[in-house]
C-alpha cells in the first residue's frame, strides 16, 4: 500500500506545477454592479424623424464650365411640418459626395429661410454623404421653411449606351418623411440644350420602380418641369436626359486606370508575400545554424555539462525543463522524490554527499530547496507565487548560461533582410501610386489604397522581426545539438539495436566505468526523453528493465520498496503535461441608357438623405 501511495505522489509532482500556475495568475477583477437607474420623472424620447414635408421644390441649373466639365447649381426649398412639441431642432439633408467613381466636389453655398434670413447650420461627412445639419439648440415647431443652395460638378455621365446622360435622383430615397407636394425645374444652359438628343424620361416610385412620370418641357426645350403629389416615405423621382456623346468632358477618375486602381493592391500582396518569405528565411537561417557535421550518430550518454535546463535551450521545441531537471537531479543521486503529507503533493529530499554534475544543477538545487526544512525536505506547493517565480528564474538561467558558455549567439539573417528590403520597396511604390490616384480624385483608387496602406503597415511591422538579431547556435552549440539529436535517436531505435550498441566493444569502451550498465544508462536518459516528449516510451522501457532486474528505482521514495508496475510511466506522462512554471502576471448606379427607356427610380446619381435633427 505504501508503494501505491508513492506512485500517486509521483504522478502529481508536475501537476503541482499546474496548480502553481493557476494560483499565480492574477485574480479576475470583480464584476461591477450595474448602476442603479436614476430616480426622477420618466424621460419620454421622441423620434426626430417623425415629421413630414408640406412641400419640396427644387431648381437644378446644369451647364458646362470653361473646361467643358458639367457643373450644377441646386436650390432646394423645403417646408417641414414639425409636431407641436419640443422634438426637432431642424432637418438633416445629406448630399452625395461622389458619382460613378468621381468626386462631385459638393459645396454648400447657403442655408436660409423663406425670407432670405440665414439659418444656422453645420456640416459633417459620413458614409459618402455631406450632411447639412440645420438649426441650433432651439426647438422648432409647425411649418418651417429651409432654402438650401449647393453646387456639384461632373454630374453628366458617359453612359454605356453611347450617349451622355444627366441621370439624377431628385429626391432622397433613404427618407422616412412623407412629401405632400413636389416640384422640380431642371434647366440646361444653351450649349447643353443644343446638344440634347430629345430622349428624356422621368421615373417615379420606390427604388427600382420603372413607372414613368410626366415631363413638361419649355418652349425651347432647355427646361424640364416635374410635379408630383402625396409621395410616401421612400418614394423618389428620377430624371434621365440624353445628350450627344462627348457633350461633357469626363473626369479622369471615370477612365480605367490599373496603375492606380489595381497595382497598389497587387503591390500589397507582393510585399506581404516577401515579408512572409523573410520569416521563412529566418527559420531556415536558424535551422542552418544547428548544423555542425550534418551527421547524427546515436548516443547513449549526455555530458555533465548539458543538464536539462541547458539542453532545453539548444533543442527547439523542447518541453518544460523543470520536471526534467528534477528527475535529472534525482537519478544523479542529489535528491529523492518522496510522498508528501498530502498524497497529491510529493516532496523532495536533498541527499547528502551527492555529486553535482554541473554548476547549473547546483543552482537548480538551491532554487528547489530554498524553502526546505532543517532535514533538507522541500514540499512542492500547490499554490506559491514565490516558488513559481523561482522556477521561472531557473528556466531563464538556462538561456543565460547558454550565452555565457558560447553555445548560443545573436545574429541576423541576411536573406531575410534582403527579402524585407524588397518588400518595403514594393509597398512604398504601391503606396505612392495609390496616393496619386486619391489625389487625382479617383474614387476607384480607394479600395486599392486601403489595401496598400494596410499592407504597408503589416510589412513595416514585420520588419522588426526580419531585421532583428535572432538567437542561434554557435559552432559549439551546433555540435552539442547534434549530440542531443543522437541521444534522441538512441531513445527512438528498437530495443535490440540499443542493446547491440551498449554491448559492443566501442560502446562499452565509451563508458567511464568500463561497463554497460543498462539501468544507469536508461535512468540518466529519462530526463532527456521528457524534453523530447518521448517519456511514455522510455518510461515503459525503463519499467521493463526494473522488472527484469527485480528491483526498483532508488531515486523514488523508499529505496527498499519494489518498483510498482506503471508508476514511472504515469509519472513521466504527467510531468511534461503539467503547466509551465510562471510567476503572476452612398451608393450610386451606372447608367445603361435611362434617357431612352430601361431606367428606374433611384438609378441615377444624387438622392442622398433626409431626416430630422
């Protein structure tokens, strides 16, 4: 029964480390209680969009500027019917800022009332709209008139049908207000009037509607009037007027330009690809520095100068070295693992007279037994920030000693640096092209510019890794790495092959004591099997050797007790599964020829937004 209890204590030696991690982690802050609702009268919130328009009258004056590009001046006179309560301070009118890949250069000229007196307002940009927020802190009630004047350019589109078109949404479809009466006057200057094709359409209804409305032309045909009544929220009016091809000079932003619209995005992908290649170059560089002779020979001995704490630094991906170091010190006779007062918490007993193989092992003993009692017994606590901090420092000492003994050094990967410089050059060139497109007013350049900006950020961020010095093995470190790989090979090969190595003349001769004691060899390699993640196989093998010799492990518990079947396997499996020791710690649609049919309500530019404030 004593042996069984001892087995349980061995299984939990590293699980104690897991408990340490849990206890050392900072406590989660207590949840804050929800704030109590303020006392007092209930506040009734009203919907600022809950009003209507008694009338909406607009005049559009469309012409050509000195450069032959379309310009438009709009005067909207809207009379809002606000409720007779303190709900609204004004209206919000949203104007589009782009149309078919080109900026409209939307400018607000004035906001007045029906008498011409200025109405206070402010503007804001949001989701491709220039928002005009009228009013101040005073509430408005009843019928209130606003006269809004603004200008735009490039409102004429070269349609796919081979003509130029003024295809414009005269009302915002994104609105929740009813309009009792609507009128619009669309006037063209003499040059444009002379180039009208005679094709004109008016579409009314919800977005997508193909229902046509009546257009009333002036005597000379230069002005078209529209009238509609009782428009429900969301119903719009769209006009499409055809002109001869080339009537209005199109902005360069509407012409395909892969240099600004596509190349920056490709440059972003290329730069990121080279940065990723740089990371692989660093990995390859580290791997090359682990090569000495390139020949791995099976080894069944590890020099005293390579304790697990140091070996874990040399071997990439090595498991937590603290449990392995404890077993290493135990099989070397410097301590014994015993069952503690709590069956789930083993303890360590320091043995007098034991030879300390390496100074780093001495530091490990000092750290493990810093809190030992007068008999040299140290418990492995389930919760101790001090013990966790000592173990973390001990693990870091392995890294420091590797540097001081010349086994590791810092170096840069030349290949990674070259790749990273190429990546930086590519993204900077792409960024310059994308910026050029934005400055030129190309709306289509925005997606590529966003891509190259994000790509440039990631490339520059990755430079910290590619240009940094990385910890790599020195020539001596590479030799020790290959030796440890030979030990792993010895652990991996079949039992018959191992015994043949140990019983050979050369194999026995390499033993300092001139023998090939299988138990000693297997015990001393157990900590390194734990580092390699091969403790299950090696523990089972060592168990079989103990059984065949009808003896137990002298470094576990009572030396006189027989080795219990399965206890080493369970211990080894749990040791590296334990947690690591650590201390606390506005949309627009392209025209397909709406001026001669095939159009629909909401299919043009303009429109925008209307709501309350």
